[in-house]
C-alpha cells in the first residue's frame, strides 16, 4: 500500500509528487448540493424545452408568440399577424420551425462561461466542486476538440443580440389586442416583458460582451463612453449566474404561458 492508503489513485491529485492525503477531499460542507441542484434544474429545462421544440403546436396565442418559436422561419409556421414569421424556409421543411432558431440561444447558453462551469460540475464532475478531485484520469481542459469549440462563444453572443432584438419586437407587438389594435396589455404582455428584460440583462452581462465593450483599451480616459458602458456591463456581469438562471426560467415560463393560452387552458387576463 502507498502512504496514502489503498484507495489512493495514481493520477490527478493522487499523482506522485502531490501531497499524500488519504481522504478523497477535506471539505466538510454540503459541497454536493450546488451541482445536484444545477443538474436537476438543467435536466428539467432540457426535458421541457425538447418537448416544446418538437411539439410544433400551440406556440402562438394572438398577440403572444412563444420565444421558442421566434423568429419563425419556415413556411409551415402559424400566421402571426405581422409578427416575426418570415417563411425563409420553403415547404420542404416539414419539422418543427423551433428547430431552426433554437440552435442560436442553445449555442449561446451551451458555450456560456457560467453554464460551462455548471454543467462540467453537474454532469461531468470535472471537478464536481472546488477542492474535490474529479474522477477522470486525465485533464485537457478546453484545449482540443470538441471543447475547443467553446471559443466560438463570442460569435454566439452576436447572434444572441439579434435574437434578443427579435424577441423585443415580439414584446412590442404584445401591446396589441388579438385583432391588431394597439393599447392592449394582458398578463401575457407582462410575462413577455419580464422575459425580454431578463434576456437582455443576461445577454449584456456576458463575459464576451464585457470584453467587446471594454477590452483592448490602453487608456480608459481616452474612451469615456466605452468606460462608462463597461462599468454598467460589469455590474450586470457580477450577477451573471443569477441572470443565467432567471432568464432560463423566464423563457420557459413565457413559452408555457403561450402554450396554456393557445391550448385553451385559460383566457389571458386583460389589464387594459
Ligand atoms: Fe455567459 Fe457569455 S459568458 S453568456
């Protein structure tokens, strides 16, 4: 047996030259709780969004459109009365139109620095928590395929800005009544409004956004506008985890709301 005891592994933290500590780790707190909650939360969202993305039904309840289906790019889209149903894909596209657009927010979140940390911990245990050794024999980080592709996050950021712009347009249209007259506000309007605020806050809190706005400057004093914007984005960036989860929940709630109204589960309460 080694000085560390029979359970000691010969790689990672058990490699020769590392401190010989027989315990798997020295943490005494409930370090497993955050990765467990993350795994359950992400699994729930993945399950729900997969079902809705393939459902291809009940994604429009005038004047509200589900954020999962906007912009609607296929000819088989429901007519959205002036909304973002642009029919760029012809009749040959027979699957759910959501599959054409979800790749953008999905790619944005999948490559997000925060979500990377979360799912590496929750699903891959790499590592499961700070100061808790991972079970894998080797570690190559994000230096080779496929994880090196995480570097395209900044491009997904640009696409996410476009998608957020389109969802903003949808939210403006939610101030019309089902017949297209302006001056309406219902519970659905409020749901979409809260969602788009959280989507923008999450998008602008992105680490890539922060770098695009304030990075590569030698002197902030020579760029006062960018410096000020960098400060604002920095405030949001400090809450990136909170915004990642709250916007994930809000986008699911917005879709669920449209689904329930569209399927006739209840009528949209109208404020004015
Ligand atoms: Fe999370 Fe860019 S780092 S969205």
